[in-house]
């Protein structure tokens, strides 16, 4: 466990994080979703699987979680936190490539940080929240076309945050360098109806997809859309 200092408008605050050094030349930063924290089993399973294949990993909390609140604070606070953890990750493993990944809200905040100048080698969204469920008229896409680094969207075909899928595909088409990997039948947490699995197992199953994106397959990244996968 480490503490990372974050500069917020009201002053410095500290967020807790878990850093594990790897040896494959790549670091994956992991942010949680809006209603959870860094120790959710989905994320621990995901990170453990990445660490087992040699990635350095950094899993962290946003300030509102450290303060005991359930609802996220201002986006500016999350963006400041992303910038601070990215600096920590680069200083901890300076020669490694850096990949920002996040579940839902955490991934969207990473994309906003990159759109505002945060330096990473690529972005991975584990269930991008295109809009609130049932509110497709409220898309969160304005910043996506300005992102130049590779983006990977890992999405469940039954995720209510991206319905209708045609709207989601239109949003992806505006991105400069993006691909989608579909999890057939998956919901927003990648649960598949009729197939009960522990959250840690579900998270771990996504790690190979992210590992392939981060370590290879560059020729497949730009603009392609993967076929549905059953995981």
C-alpha cells in the first residue's frame, strides 16, 4: 500500500494505492467504477491476472472514496488524481509503457484526463458509460475525438450504458484510433445471464484482452471492431 499526493483546488489530499512491480516493460493503472473502490473483487481479479503475466500494476482510489463518500466528486478532482497516479507510475518504472485502464466511471475519467494532456501510451475502458441507463440523449463523447493514443473499449453486448449499440458504434467511429472487443451477453459488469461467476473471475478473464492490446497487435488497433467473445 502506498499513498499518492493529489493537488486539489482546496489543497493537497492523499489517495491510497497498491503498486506491484512487474518485468514485461509495461505498467497498467487501474481505476474503479463510481460505486466501488480499488479493492472490489472484479478489480483485484483483473490486476492479479495482469501481474501474473509480468505487468507492473497500480490500483488506486479516487478522493471521494478515501473520504467515505459513495458519490463521485467533481470531474476535476478525478482528473487531478489520474494525473498524480500517472506521474507516480512513471517514476516507479520509468522505462515502461503506460496504459490507463478503468471500470466505467474510472475509465471515462482517464479519457478526460488524456484529452486534457495526461501522457499515456493507450487507454482501456472496461465498460465505457456512454450515457446513463435509459438516457441515450445524454452521451458522454465530446472529448473522445480529440484523443490521439490507441483506445480499447471492452464492452458487454447487453450493457444498458451503451444501448442502443448503434449509437455507441457511431461514437467509436468519431475516435481517431479505437477498437472494440465485445463480450457476448455481458452486462455493465460483464455478468452474463444464466452464467454465475465470481466477480474476481470475471475481471481476470478480461486481462488477456488488455495484455494483447498493450503488448502487441498494434496493426489491429486502429479502427477495427472485434467480433463478440464469450467469456
